[in-house]
C-alpha cells in the first residue's frame, strides 16, 4: 500500500536545452534513460524557465517571479523561504544534493557587496545536504573530477578520482535508503552540476584517467579573469560525453527506485535550468540544427526538457503542449502532497498537478519572464 503523501524528487540539469533529449527529437546524443522516463510518464513540449541558472533556481524553489526576490547572480536572500523549509516543516524528510551557488558569488575586490550575503546552505531548510559551491567563488573548485564537496557542515576528503554527479547520486540513494521505511515521506532536490561548462571528460571518456581539472588548479585566486580560465579551457566536444553520462547517472537513480518498489509512491520531475550554451549546436529530427541560447530571452534560452513520472498516477506515454514555467513547480508539488500554501506566502505560479493525473487543469494562456543579466 502506498503512502498517503507521495515522495517527491526534483531533478534539474544544468545548461541543457529542449533540443538535446532524444524524446524531444534530438539525434546528437543518446539519452535512453530520460527517453524511457518520457515513454512511461508525461512529456511537456512547452516547459520554460529563465535563461540563466540563478533566476530559474530562485523562482523554482520559491514559486515567485524574480522581480519579487532576485538580488543578483549567485545569490538568494538569506530570509527567503524555499520548498526545503515548507516541506521540512510539513514533516517531510528533506535533502538537497548537487549545486548550491546561492550564498556568495563575487570574488574579493569585485562587487564586494555581493559577498557573504546570500543564503547559507545550512539555512536553506533541508535536513541534509551534499553540495558543490557552498561558499565563496574562489573556493568552489571542480564540480566534476576530484570535486570540492561540502556535506552536512564539512568538506569531504574522499573525492579524488570521483565524479561530482556520481557523488550526488550516491548520497541521494543513501538518503532514500535510510528514510524509505519511515512513516514520513521524503523530498529530494537534485540540482545537477552537469552539463555546465567547463566541458570536461567523464568517467566514460577515454581522456578521464589523464585529465587534471583546471578549476582545482585555480582555487584561491581572486579575480574573475583568473576564476573563469577553467571555462575558457573547456572543449565543447565533451558536451556529448557529459550529456550521455548525466543521463546514465539519472538512470541509476530511476533504476534504484524501481528495484526498491518506490516508483509508484514517488513523483519524479525532471527539467533543465536554462538553454544550452551558445557554442553547442545539436541536430533535431535529422535536418534541423539548433544552437544553444543560454542567457537569451528567446526560445533557445528558455525552452527546456520537462518530464514527470509516477506510474499509476501519471498516465504513461502522454505528451502535452500545456505551457509550464518556473513558478509552477512549487504549487504543483504542494498540491501533489496535499499541503496548503502557508498564510501570507506569495506564490505566483499555478499547479499543473491536475494535468499529471489526467485532468485538464488551469492551463496557461501566457508565461512571464523577468531577467536582469
């Protein structure tokens, strides 16, 4: 018998546009696990987000338009209430594993007013965390090979030779394993580090063993010019390796849920945080080439994959053209969980949970994008 309230897992790719997935017509990359998730769940043709990561993440986590709470890049207000707070207070076991980057972004001497004034990961409302880029920009280091990981108040010292999203997936599986038999359901947020620049080899790449992450060599440097060298050295050809490996890691979590008998009790939402980088061009439907539009307020910058799965609840093999935007995710998971919006808490979005259960829902006629680079 399933739990009265569903478990919730929200997976967010970094820098992966709509055109990348095979399920959406892409032919440049192999994404079998996400394609299978679409075949057994619901695929959205019009999932849209902000064209850059911080605006999307702040909006997704709070259900608010950015004009209400966007301070600056890489920053979330320290008093902002996220779905981590809301679900923890409602009795859910909560975990974030992946990219944080919402506390402090600017290096010393460059816009110092943006340093140390965002939201600390310890205060973000989650019971447990395992994250990259928890603190200052010059301390962030690699997110891929030999990653710098901050876990529940301590930096890990066992990441040499390991890959960032493998560590995050391992932590999520361990968290679920510890919580799955409890009466309280769980909420897991996996803001992936893949497939963001720097584009680097994965454990499946022939170059993996000999690769030395430049982003760790530059740790401790104090200017944007120094810090951004790791991105200038990246090779776009590794984007394919990263897309396909990130699909494989997601598949590992989906397989775990299935083997544990948790799939029917767990609402899994997968989306991207913005469009693909502009130096990455991908083929769609044999004859269309689409180059990424990250940072642009056009379709290539905001159009991302969106797939939702929960066998027995979400109709299999469903494709919808309904428009979904960043503010809609919080009201959707609240409705799915039977939770009320707290008094005085502003939510701009509308729930698409009725569509997930086969209903018509309150469909959008418009979407709103507010973006200040």
